[in-house]
């Protein structure tokens, strides 16, 4: 009898399980039988470990809801391993928690940007994934993988998971598409909208948009005095800085503000809810990619199993549709369905050539100085 490839058998069994044709007990029993019959290790190697839970920390809101419903709960059903999820409002807040923690206390983090990946690596918090345990990496856009390999000597401490942009969101009842196209990033420092402007309390984002407002390259600004002046102008005109995606959505939905920079997926969610919110990516707008980073001290095989599960095309697509950010899956290799190609920032070519990403070396080399200066500016100095 011809032996069925173990990966093919696993994929067929998982498809039956996800379709509801198999209950969890039967599914896991058949996986075990497959391993015994074909002399291979079950795809869920983590089941052989004494691991009862994995901790995941992410951005909360619709993002966490999409991961919980479409990835974490099905993973627990399939493996018996609980995924305990926490949330954070910003990268600096979370890294402070990690630095103060014990090894193994935090396991997987939903990091934004290669510069954060580099920060964790430079702090000695990275790991080396066994990529043989993550076969679904084959479906990921190569460009998204390569930038991480460049930081960690050809190895990976994460898997790319999604991407998007931080563009400008505006209330069409008060700001027309034509005005938005004319003013671009400068609308965030337009005195006509004083008290109806907001922005994210993140130093990188503030500097990026100030660079656009002063006609500079965000990855190579030469006049920082002009940038800090633009940031002060925005601060004085703004109603407030927001600190989370949920707060961003609330400010726009309740019409407390008319314009702010915002995350593409959160703005799409508002549009889905029926709010007449426009979205624009200005030239050299802020493109970013997010990854699932495994921290030093974590149970590696359990984490690798979870990452592979999350990269399963049907799972990654379901999460992407729930959180409204395109998945890291290559559209040239995977049929992404009907909704994803309509999302802001989606690149049908899989090259991502149309997005401008932050240069990690440039931004991390200025982090200490610029974050400290922004802290003073934020307080009114």
C-alpha cells in the first residue's frame, strides 16, 4: 500500500476537524494513529511536552478577538494547550514589562516593525526557531521573512503575520476627499480643525508624520528642529493623544475628533460599522509589518506548534478577515478570498514595493534621544 505523506494526512484530518466532521478526541486519536502507522512524529509535537499553556500578548480589541476566535480557541481544542492572552497599548510599555519579568513569564508577542524585533534581539531576548516545525512558513511573503533574517544572522525568532499602514483617517461629514488629497499630512496641523485633531502617543509615529509635514524623508530627517516644532504645533491643536486602537475608534465614531492618523485595519472596521470615515495613505506614509515573536525562555516546541497553526492558510485568512489587516501570506501562493483584497494596504503582487517601512537601524540608533525628547514635548515643553 502506498504511504500517504504525513503532512497531507495531517492537513486532511485538520480540514475535517475544522469543518466540524470530527470532534477533538477523534481528531487527536487519528493524529496519534497516523504517527504510529507511518513511523513519524505527530504534527502536534507539543502534545508530548509537559506544557499546559502558552502566553500571548497583543494589541487588544478586534485584533485580540480575531486571534482568540479563529486561532487560539481552535488550537486549544486541537492540542489541549491553553493560550493565555494579555494586551498592551504600546511597544515601549510592553518591553518594560518584559525586561522586568522572569524568563519564561512571557512567551509570544505581537510585535510591530522590524525595529522592535531588533530591539528585543539586541537585549538578548530572542530565540532561534526550528523552522522544520513551522512548515507553513512556505506560504509567507519572502520579503517579510528576509528582513527579520537580516537582523538575526539568517535565523528567525518570529514569524511574520500581517501588515498594514498608519495613514490619515477623517470624518467625511466635515472633511472632503478633495481637501484631504490637497492637504495630506498637513491637515493634522491645520488650525481650522483645532480641538478636533488627535494622534497616537507614540514617538516614532509623531516624528514620522512631522517629517512628512516638513517635507523630509522619515527614514533620513536632517532638520530635527523643524520636526519638533511641527510636533508641538500638532500637540497644541489636538484634543488629545490616543493610546489604543479602541480609543482611536471611539474618538472617530463618537465624532469627538474629525481627523487623526490611524491604523488601516481599525479604520476599515469603522467603515464596516457604517461610519463615514475616509482613509488616506500620504506619499511616504507609514507602512509596517507585524510578527509573532518568541521570547527567550519560552517552551519552544509548543510555541512553534502555535505559530504553525496560526500560519495555516485557513486560520491566517480567518484572522485577517476578523482584524482587517492583510495576512503575511503570499497572494501569489494562496487564494486569499474576497474580503482581503479589499483591505487598505493590501498588495496583490506580494512584493510590498508600494509601502515605506521604517529603517530599523536608523530608528533604533535615535530611540533613546528622540523618545526622551518626545516625552518632554508631550508634557508641554
